[in-house]
C-alpha cells in the first residue's frame, strides 16, 4: 500500500472537532469526504477544507443505513477507493439519567454508536475486498468515568470502545486496523455550549493536569499515524490525547 494519503471519510465533519479533523487531513494531502446533517455548517466546512486541499461533502444521517450507503458510494465515485474512516459524529445530550427523555437517550445511542456501526459496515466491506483499511473511532473519557449528566453519551462511547476491540480482532486478517482516539477538552463551539460560561471553561481547564485546553496540533499527529500504512500492527488500542485528564483524580460534583 502506498504511503501517500488516500481517501478518508469523516462523519460529523461539519463543525467542531470533526471540522478540525477534516481540514487537518485535507491539509496533509488526504482526499476528504465529509457527511453531516447540518447543511449550512457542512457547506462552510467543505469550503474551509477545500482551501487546504481536496474535500467534498454530503448530507447524510448516519443512523439510517440507506443514507450511509448512498454517502459512501457517492464518495467513492467522486474521490476514489476509501482507505480510511474517522467516525466522529455525536449527539452530546446532557441530563440526569432518571430525568432523561427516552427520545434523547435513543438519539444519543443511535448517532454515537449505531451510526458508527453502520458506517463501519458500509466502508469495512469495501476495505475487506481490497484487504486494506484504517478505521479510527472517536470516543470520550466519559465512557470510563461516572460523570454526572453524561450517562447517555458515555454509554454510547463505552459501546464504541467495545466495538473497536471486537472489530480489531475480526478484521485483523483483512489488513484493516481499528483503533479508538479520545481527546480531552478542546475549545470548540460544542465544548463552549456544554461549559455554558467562561467559569465553566476555566473549571474544565483546571481538571487537565497539563494545565491547558487541547488544540488541533495535540491530536493530529497521532490520528494521522493511525490512518497510515505504518499502523498495521497497531489495532484494537485506545489512545487518550487529553493532557492527562482521564488519568487524573477527577471529581465532578453533581451541583457543578
């Protein structure tokens, strides 16, 4: 397999971390395909990534198998054979579990877990035929810690971590590596909305042992490695790029 970047799909690539990933990979020479349901943001993200390199975007709801298949097929027709997939889409609903609406629970699981499964099925079957592929599932420290009000999202991401481990074993003989990448607090619009205020942002910064919030340059080198041919022997792993936050003695009070 050539060491030159190929075609990578980024789900949920219209805003926040997904947009940063799409732009960064386009800048690194990848031909990037983005899918999202946020049409205005999608248009802006494609424009930004196109300035950096090659990028196209499609409206697709990853919780619907037929839409995923249409997106993947269109991306291959326009960009070429898919060599990598970054599952990044999410639905970060907040709420105490006993008070959480069933619809919010189901949407969080559908977007942040089932959507990953559907994208992996569609892309993975093509990768298996070609005996090569790289899959990175974006996850969260909330999958491993009991953080109040993140039960739905954390449950979905716990499933993602398990999905990675099983797929890594099932696909190892097909030349496909599957890994999980967890980032810490990064100052995206979504992060600001969750933090709700400057005080909330500062509180989250203080929980990071390194002492600052994350930036694109902190996680892109590892992501690019995991998407490269050199990652053949790196599969089924969970990487935390979070300034030490996941291993810190974090205590988040319910009232915070």
